[in-house]
């Protein structure tokens, strides 16, 4: 059985981030990683804890034109979405929702810094 989640508007957002990353790659990458770290912190606060392994496994890492954040345990999706035998205990989805405005701000700030840096060089 597989579980998935869809963020509505994600394709549009990813397309915009790709275009932005082409124009100011360092700023966009920094902003995305900082934003992912905000989500990481919130997810760690919200994650249910049994042994602490799943919470400890939540990490942010840079990827091409952005960053990703999430847990690195085999059972993390079962906790987030539930199973036939276990109720869902969402922690990643609420973390993204709670931090989405802050992520937008930090990405915007880093892009502005990069634009200003590039202007000074010319």
C-alpha cells in the first residue's frame, strides 16, 4: 500500500521557483534551504514520539533548484497518513501549512539579497 500527498499549486510554484533559480540561483537555493529548515523545526515539534527515531530523522537538504525536508524512516508515511490499524498523526503537512508564509518571506529575502549583490557587481 502506498500513500501520497498532493500540494495544490505545487507544479505552478515549482515552475516559478525554477525560473527564479535560473535568474538568481544562489539566493533561491539559500532561501529554499532556509525555508526547509523552518519546516524541519516545526515538523520536529509536531512529530509524535515513541522512540524519537522518526523525529530525529527529519532533515533538510539542498537539491537542484531548491531543498527538500522530511523524515528518513521507513514508517514515517504510516504515521503521517495512518493505516488500517492506526490513526493518522500528521506532522509534516501541518508543519508546511504553519510555515508556508515564513518560507515565502525567507525565499524572497534571500532572492532580494542576491539581486542586490549582483547589481553591486555590475
